[in-house]
């Protein structure tokens, strides 16, 4: 079966079972790149109110965990920023390992923490943008 017929790549038996259905659809003509278009995810359940409550609670918990991770990442970034007297955004744009006293290890740690921080911010924005529509 092609991904066109089965976009979830789940076994056909799983798709046919009630409560196991998962479908995505993107509004607009350029579905592969999304370019700011809304993607709709449809979950089907025999007990929709309970499913929505469970999913909403899971998203709320993930938002809280992500916010805690952002605070931790900010503390780590502040350490590097104070040590090197430069904001992380500037560091990411123009610094190389040779520019830092700690060399490669410090560069990798700082850049990794900065990339993690950016990823967490993107995830948080995504999680907070979710809306629930019951049929």
C-alpha cells in the first residue's frame, strides 16, 4: 500500500480499528512544506470527551515540562554568556571554537545548549498553538 493510500504508514488493520485512526490534512496547495499553513490532525475515539480531556492534559503537562526545560537552558546559556561576555544569539552567528578559551568542548556545549533552547522555544510555541475541535 502506498503512502498516498495510507499516509500514516500504519498497518491497514490498525487504521480500520475504532480509536486507532490517525489522519493529517494540510489546507492549501503546498502540503509538503506547510509554509505557515494549518495542519489538521484528526483522532477518532469511541469516547471523544474522555479522549480530548486526556490529550489536553498530556499537552498541558508537556507545556509545563517544556517551560521548565527552557528555564534550565536559559541558566546554562547565561553561564556561557557571562563567561564570554557575549549573547548566545551573537555567539551562534559569528563565533567558532577558536574564538573561545575552552576551545572545541566549550563551543560544542554552548552551541548544543543554544540549539536545544531554540528547539524548546519552537516546541512550546507549537504546543501553545494547538486548538481542539470536537465534532
